[in-house]
C-alpha cells in the first residue's frame, strides 16, 4: 500500500458541521422508520381484526375423550348432567343407572349405581320419556297412570378442589290420565308455569285412544306445591290412524301427533279446549312419507323430522298471513342422512342438534342449515346425548360402552349466510336479513345479518351526500371563483370552524332539537328547500333580464347582497306554505273517531305504507351533511384555488364569463382534487358514528325510506361492543362488521385513488 | 403623432386641480367623439392603484391602429399593468382603483354599461407564459367560440384552420388536432395561444412578454408572426428585450417608475431619444 498523499486542509468555511450531517442522517432514518411503522400499524390492525374474525368460520372440532363400561341392559333413555360427568340411562323397568365419567381409576371414582323413584316397586312401567331441557323424566304405567321424575343434579365444590356431582330424584305421585287401565304407549308433557298438559296414547283393544289432562299446581308462599289433575280431555276423535309420535311443547299450548302414514296433526289448546288447527305431511314429496323421528329443537317451536330414506327437515311454527294463525311450515332442509334417525339430542344453548343412526353421527345447526360435524364412528350407536354446555357428546354403543367426545364449537351459528344471506329465523314468515343481537328470553336466537347494517351505512351515507355534495361543491365554486377575496378571507375560516364541531354535539342537537322540529314540519322543510332551489334558478334568470343600468349597480362579487334577502324571503314563504299544504293535502282520517287529521307524520305511512319515525335518515342526512360539508368544501375550495391563475386569466381574456371559466376550465382542471374531496367526505360519512348513534334510533332496517332510521356498521359497533361477551360470537361478529367497514372504505379509497391519478394525469398542468 | 400631453405631473394637487383635470378629460373625450381621424386607442390621464400604492401616474398616449406598439421599461415600471388594463384583466385583483380613462375607438373601457366580456372578446391577449388549457389543440382554439355558444362544426373547423395558419402552426399540428395541447413544444404552445387569441377575430392583440420563456428559434418565429399579424390587428407588446422591441414595433413607449418617459416612433426612441433616461435604458446603461 502506497503512502497516502496528505490531504489539502479544507478551509473552515467549507467544513460541514458533524452535527448537521448527523442530524440530517438521523432525520432521514427517523422519517423512514416513522413512515414504515405507520404502514405496519395499519397492516397490524387489519391482521388483528382478521384474527378476531377467522374463528367464526371454523367448523366444530371433536376429539375422543374416553370410554366407560355401562352395565348391560335394555336402555330406553339416556341423559346427562350439565358437565357431562354423571350421565344416566333408564332401562325398560324404569330404573336409572348413573355412570361416573370422571377420573376413572381414581379414589373418588364411583362405580355405576342405580336410583329409582319411590313408587317404582308398586307399578309396572310401560313408557319412559325424557325432556332434557327440564331434566325431567316422564313415566307412564301399564295401568294408565303417569308421573314426572326430576333428575336433580347438584354440584358441590369441596375444599380440596374439583367438583363433585351428586344426584337426587324428585318424583310426583302417580296420576291417572285416562279411564282405561291399559298401558300408556306414548307420553308427552308440557308446562309453561301457567298451564301444564300431559298427553298419553294408549291402545284399547285395536283402537288407539288419546287422552290429555291439564294439571294445576298449588302455589303457596312456601313454594310450589304438588301437581294435581285439573281437567281431562278425550282427544281420540282426532286420531284416524296409528299414532307413532307424540309431542307437547313446553308452552303447553297444543299437542302434536305424528301418524304412521306420515301425517302430523296439530291440536291447539287455548287453556280450555283443544282445537284441530293443522294437518301437514312433512315428506309429502317423497315416496315413503313415513316419519322416523320427530323431535323439538330448543324453544319447542321447531320440529326436526327424519324420513326413512334419511331426509332431514325442519318445520317451524310461524304466522301464516293467509290464515292469521301460527301454523307449522317447512323452513329448513338438511343433507340426507343414511337412514332415518335412531337417536336425537338437541342442544340446550343454541339451535344445534345431534342426530344420526347406525355408525353415523351428525351435528347440525338448524338456523344455518349447516352440518357442523359428521362422522362415521367405529361403533354402532344406540343412544346419544349432547352436553348441556355444548361441550361434550356422549354415545352409547351396542356393546354397552359409553364413548365421551369433547366438542369445541364456540361459534355454531356463524356461517356465510348468517352474516350475508337471508335466513328464516324461527317465528318469521319468510327468510329475511335481520340483525337482532339480544332478546328477552334465554332461548332467544341472535340474528346476525350484516346486510341491514351495510345497507344502513349506505343509506346514511347516501342521504348525507345527497345533502352535502351539492351544497359543498357549489359553495366551494362560489367562494373560490365568484366571491370577493375580502369576503373569502372571512368565509373560509368560518367553514373550517364548522368542521371542528364535535360530532357528538351535532348528534345531540340532531336528536333532541332538530328531529322534533323537522318531524313536526316535514312539508315545510321540503317546501322551503325546494323553494330555495327554484328561486335560485328563477332569480338568476330574471337578473339576467334586468336592464344593464340596474345590474351595474352591484359590483361583481357582491351579487349575494341582492340574492340573500330574496332567498330568506322565499324560504320563509316555503316554510309557511308547508303548513298550508299539510292542512290541505296530507289529511288522514282517524279510524276510531272519524276525525280528519292533517299530519304528514300520519299521512306518509297511510299513503305509502312505509314507516315514519322522528329520528330518521332525513335528519341524519341533514346533520351528517353538516359534518361532511366543511371537509368537502375546504378541500374542493383549495383544489379550485390551486388551479393555475394562468388558466383562469386565459379563459377570461378570451371573453368567457366567470361561470363559463369555472365550469369549463377550473372545474375540470381541479377535478382530481374535487374527487378526493368527495371521497374524503364519503369516508367521513361512512365511518361517522356519533351522529348516527344519537340521531337514527338505530333500527336495523333494510329500506331506503328517508323517514325511517337505520343502523350503520360503525354505530352498531359502538352500541353493541360493550355488551358483547369477550371472544363470543357477537364479539367476533362485531369485528366482522369492522372488517366489512374496513374493506368498504379500502375499496372506495382504492378506486378513488386510481380515478384520481387518471384525472390528475389528464389535467396535469404543464410546468 | 406627437400628441404628447403633460401627463407626468404628479397627482398631488388639491380638489380644484382634480376638478380641473376632470374637465380636461371630458373635453378631450368630446373632441375625440367629434374627431373622425382620432387615434384608435387613447390613454387619457390614466392613473392606477393597487390599494393605496400608485403604480401608474397620469399616462397619456395614443396608439395607432394596425401597428405594433411596444411598451418597454425596467421591471416594475408598470408596463404589464398598463397592458392588462386595456382588457381590464386587473379587475380580478383585490383593492384596485384607477383614475383617468382609456378609450378604444372613442369609447371608455370603464363605461359601466360596457360588458367586460364583450370588451375581452374584442381584445385578444397572449400571456408571458404560454397557458394552453388542459384540452386538445382543437378545443383550445375553439374555446372562445364555444363560450359564445357557437358550436357549428363547420365554423369551428374553419376557425381552427384559419387561426392555426395565421399563427404559422397549421402545418405542424394539422394531423394531431385531437391531441392534448400539452404535447406541443414551448414555442408551439405559445403560437397555439396566439392562434387561440385570434380565433374570435379580435381587433387588438395584447402580448405580455410573449417570448420571454422561449429559445431564439421559437422567438424568431413569433416575431415573424407578429409582423404578419399587424396587417390585421393592432398589437401592443410588452417586452424586456430591447432588440425585440426594435425589431417588431412601429412605436415604442418607455415607462419608468409608473410614468411615461417617452413615446415615439421606434426608430426615434432607439436612435435619437429626447429623454436622457430613455437613452440610458435603450443603450443598456441601466434597467
């Protein structure tokens, strides 16, 4: 290496201070890191939301947990406790055999043990039925009597930890259900708390008889007393074949009889009498119409049928508009099973049910018509039970082995069609998009369609933009192109102050002050608005007709001095005329008194069949417009003012008027900026929350009627998230709503940016 | 031609002097109305203010028809302001006011009953920086017709060809009339602006340093063009370039600090100016 030439010393005035270089380098990195972290942060938010949403679309996961020996016997019923730790089996004699499934081989493990109702020794049991929702067995005897037996599980939590489940039977005395002392073959019981009925089917010689009794329960201050028979009914006249299935809903308001020829009879009980309300054939279109199984789903308003060919359908009770009564109708169809079901167990927390026969077990979700899990198990299933907590599945095989499976399916209701498709929920007459996340009953099913929310978002945005766009754009054009600069200096900051109004204040004003005013005077508001528009055009035209000597009195840019009083006058006239119009045209007759009432609020629903609410899209559009106008106005005004002065002068020098210059030259040149202004305004309207929460009533409707409210995606999140259980279906659905909102704005912004770039390229000024 | 008025007196007099001046202006106007051989454009005691700052001081000059009149002077002398006053382009600016008058064909441009738009249709203007609209070449030229509501295809086509030929641009762009005007070169763009300015056949053409952003070749073309255009138009051109003023103009006005120092035939100004300041400026000793 050659010795380096000593460098010529640099004079101090040319030396760059190290701090300057260092700071420059630092800021360079700092800005790069800052920019990157913003991109990363946004991506992480997206990823986070996605991770919250993804579990919704995972199917049920099932894994075997263990097997247990059950004493061999001829079992007719299988049931289980809340934790699926102490299931029981009932044999033909009516004895209950309990099997401990906890810690086999451990010190506390109990061998199978038997419990019996007190009176079992005295009677001969002919039928046992089990209602898993009430954890209640129903016994029928061979001499025509019945009793209920509650299987009362009790959990204690000893100090050494864990849980100890003990069981106790609580039976009612035997009660007579029919005068015929012959075996009860089918038995069903329903108790709503107010009324209770029991129905029993017997065979007297070769004739089938159906008897029902209504029960009363003595209630005292000390608690519920004994049940006793109140009235007896002979329903045999309604039988015209061999009844195979018998069900009484828990509301005790009817009896359902499935005949062996595939017909189902629905007798309605009004508290005093039974009336035949409906006869239907679930498998009318099949060659073999016979019903193999017929069971209730949670809530007892849906019936799950299987046919011998394996067809699986659900019929639900809903109001038939033609008959004006609640009748059963076909609502859901599932993929066929291999054959008719030999076991069935409904979930107690949701609308899932476990069904199958032979080796096949299938977990299905009624609402979404989806199969959550289906498998051919390596044993022949005779009985099955779905754990009450929806976390276990128990199967008994023909070798008397009990198989326990752990079920992990936290979001059974979640499916594409739950969120985006029409679903006929129980009790509804037709499939529809519905959002209703909470209800008054335990067996209430959430309705989680995002469609009303998406439509609500679009509706709110639409009405806000319809109001804000013309005003903001025209105001911006006027301010930048026509208004005197000295006025403009005043107008622009005022508009920008408007943008800084907190939306909660706007929402508050809208809900409590504006909404009542507008709803009291809809014709006036509409007329005043219309009058302003018409007057603007007419006055503008008349102004052009005025002799020049009058027109020159006003300097260009001060025309508004003549215009504003006219506008105010016209708006006031429109407002007053509105009340006159209401008195003459918006008149309805009060059906109860026959009086004529002039009220738009009553007339609108009467004339159009649509709703009218005080807090409606019209008000929201109006107030959200206030939030959006300043944004669009400011950005548009900037874009217009940034059009090179050379274009404007060029146009004016060629003899174009100010309006022609604005429309033909300035507007197209600024179009990219105006477009972004509109898109930013749109983004604000789509994401706006507080105004919508406060001023819309938050009803998730699917209509574009300006006089009803709506619920937007953002408002929905704000309203529901505090109520949503952490990581629950609702919680994740709200995140799905957030994701949809995210994608909507992302899509709009992307399209907007592409278009904006095109426009900018097209109208790029030469430098 | 040497209609030189004593216009350099500062406007410092009292109310009576202003009154007197008004009478003078009125008299002059009357005289012009009666005088058939009056000059085409007459600037009478014209003063101009931006707010309280006076930028033009009692200018008086008569501009002949179908000749090229050059306005020269150092930066800030008010020559551009004067030019922009002819078609009232300064109206766009906040807080302006004026005194005196400018008459075109005997009619005041400040006449309140005169539509500014019609004034501007009569006076074409070419700006310092070429400013074609972000439209096609064709649409740029027919713009003045379109805003007047004249949309007949034949007329538009005829106008485009005539204007482009007059601006010596036709052969270069006739095959790409639908292309954006931004595809032209700098010199072509400026000629396009000239073509656009004469599309509506104005009487007067104002040019505000039309060649300042152009290279010598393009400048030469524009100057040739000015020579041809003066057959038909009265041209007023502002220029910084003394040689250009000498080459293209018939008359030259030298302005300095808002005052008209000297106004005469171009040849006189450049060879034998009366005023010492003019001599110093045109010979390049200041400015």
